[in-house]
């Protein structure tokens, strides 16, 4: 594991100076990037909805969703902006993976066998330069080593998932996970890259510990990555936008009790504020 490097603040001034958001205001939907979200089940159809909307709110140009066949119609009706295909349609899914600019895999997945198959397919067929965002149940599949072919990787584990990836004895699991998997890792208020560089949000926020919040974060990272961002800049902007959106909702709704769907919708106006310099 690399030695910890000096932390930097995860704030808009720092990010605007290091990694300005692409000026794609005049670009068409193809130029702003295609996000593919893979996940969901008959019991958790909303996860891909939250992730997909978050990706669009972050400025991605096109959204494609691969999900449980029984919920595909519902997902398509809820997100009419998306192309929706059954996750088990391997031919259609493979083509979408090969063309996507960023891929989010994991939100809402429950079936272990299907999850393993989907993650393996993503790692085998995604373009080398297309960032893959691994979330929720898909994180368990990193133990197979299939990720080792990927240089563009973002992980979005919660506290329990973070420690499961490296063992509970680690005192700084965010550093260990980033180094072991060669990934940008978003963990609560921290973003860490494989070299040990860490960005920390100095401002507190409450209310993000709610159902669907992680799906929104993963989708936000996918949206930024699709716009041309490398893994670490995309992870930093997504993490900051996610937390800043939570702060905005805490002021308007209350410190707790706002919904993940509200969080996803808040991202667009929050990013406009963060990028205005």
C-alpha cells in the first residue's frame, strides 16, 4: 500500500483549477458522452432509475440502461430519455458495452450468478479508455481479478463494502482499496487515487445515509466520466456534487428525510453553482 500523501480539499476552487469541467455547452448528445447503467432486479428496479437520472443531471448526453426484463417497461416509462434493454440479452448488452463512454455496473443487482456474469462481460468488452464504475453487489466480483485489465476504474463502496474489499484490520481502508484495485475510490467524504493522493470534503453533511443515495453517487460518477473525465477527476466532481446537493437539500427540506430521487434531481443546479467561477 502506498504511503499516504498530503490531503487536498475537495472543494470547487480546487477542482476548477485542477480539472475544469468540459465546456460542451454547444456539443450534441454524442459529444457529451453515453452512459450505460447495468443493474436492478424485480425487487429493486428503482436503483438503475436513480443512477441513470443522476448521470443525466451531471450532464451526460445519452443514457442506456440494462436491467431485469420484468422491470424494463417500468424503467423505460420512468426514464423516457433512456434506451432500455434486458440485462440477460447478451448480444444487445455486449454491443452497448462496447460503444459506451462510461459504464456503471451494480446498482440494484441481487442475483449473484447474474452479477458475476455481467461484471465479467463488462470487463471483457468495455473499451480500454471507457471508465467503469463498480457499485454495490458488483464490488464483490473484484475478487476474481478481472478488473486487472482495467486502467479506468472508479469504485463507490459504502463503509461495510469498503472494509470487505481489504479486510477489517485495515486502519485506512480507502488507501488500501485504491492501491489494491488501481482505482479511484469514493468513500463518504474522501476520494483516493491509486497513488494514495486523497481529497477530503471539509464540510459536514447529513442525510446522505438513505436508501438510493449510493445509486445516485455511482450514476453521478458515470455521468462525469462519460463527459470525457478520467477516473480521478470524475470521482472528485461526483463526490463533491453528491455532498453539496445533500447540503442544499438539508437546508431546504431538513437535515435528514430528503429522498435519493430529490438528490439526483438536485445535481444539475448544484453543478451549475460549483462550476461557476
